[in-house]
C-alpha cells in the first residue's frame, strides 16, 4: 500500500518507507538499525481502508502497546523501555506524532502471525462448525460460539505478501517455514504472553478472547523479540467480563472496530469503493477504543 509521508518527519530526515493499513514506517540514515513506527487514525475492514478515520485511534493503539510492553517480561523491539523509545532521538518529534510513534530496533521478522485463542469465536468458530477443529487442532464436541476453550490454543497464520490474504497454517507448517527450534520458541512465547495478559485483563474485568503477535530476531543479541503492536484492540478481541457472564446478545461485543464491520456489512456488498462511515459509527467506535484503554490502564 502506498502512502505519503509526514513532511515534518521528512524535515527531520526520516524518509517514508512503507504505509500499512494503519501504521507508517520511517527510516533514517542517521539512525542505522532503527525504525520509526507511527500509528495513524486509519481504520480498515474487509481489506479496505475506510474513510474517515477514527480520531485519536493511532495514539490509543500506541499507548496500549507501550502499556503492555512495560508489563510483559519478554524481549521487545523498543530501543528504550520508556516513552516509546523516543528519548533516544537527538531531534524530538512533533508532539502529535510522538503520541503515535515508537522508535524500534529493526528485526529480521518471521513470516508468521502468532495467533492465540482462548475462546471459540470468529474464523475459529466457522472452522469448528465444519471440522470440529481449528487449524488442525481437534476440539471437544458440543462447543458453542464464544465458549471458553479447555486451554488456549496456538493457531498460527502465514503472513502473506502485502495485498494478499494471510493464510491459517498448522504448527507443522511453521516448522517448515522457520525450523523446529524457532517454531517451538514462538509458540511457547505466544502462549506465555497470552496467559500473562489474560490474567492482567481479568483483574480489570476484561476477557482477552484472542490475539495475534509478531516476532523477529534481534541480529545483535540473537533473541526472538516481540514486535509491532501488542495486545491492542486492533490485534486482539476483548470482551466485558460482566456482560459475558450475563449472557445475551451483547455478551460478545468487543472493544474494537466490530461496530464498523457490522455497519459496513449491512450497507455494502463488498463491490467497488466502500461507503463513507457515518459520524455516529465513527464516534461509537472511538468510544470503544477509549473505554478499553480506561478499563485496562486506569487504577481500579
């Protein structure tokens, strides 16, 4: 996906290298081995970037990633452990950009999305209905949509080239991609982080239903390192624990862009350019992102 870089960053000698659906990547000859990752307010659904964006979303995603990085005792890609690594910069960023940015180490990324599921929902539920398994992992009979699994399962995906769809794969296929040692390490790290994060979320009345991680290898240390965003409302599915326990139609309402997906599915046939999002949908979605941040990070 092409994009136009922020001229203020270009004036600081950061060149715009890549635009994803949500994040922009900048590189600088003055910062060898490092990258600047800047989250935008863009929102995507059904493989399309929509208009308008969600105000404040980029800052919220970055804030939540940094909050989680500080609580997970695994190596991560931040250059410095505080302030998004930005304290290591000689020239400060514009404040509105700094709120959405992380200065990170460049890693040799693994071509795997490390997905962990604690509950049966989404594409996992669809697959379970057809095969009583998810990504080749057999599950007990009689489960329903949204049920908690007996234990979290690791269901990786192959990260397809830009513009193509990621593909669910088996653990054996990850071994073919990255080797047995790294495949096992990524799986075990993913399950460990999920377990740790689930316990933290539950203390705050929030269920972490599923999430996806990305990992790379730090060339200097050789360590497998947690990268990109982590445990945000864009990469994870969170539910309100009280609503889930009460049951009913709203028990699986998630703190993310599901409002956008639902509206788009009802008002667009997935042909041509998607319609512009109404202001009410934008605000409701922004409120869900803000609510998750407050539920997780503010003292209870």
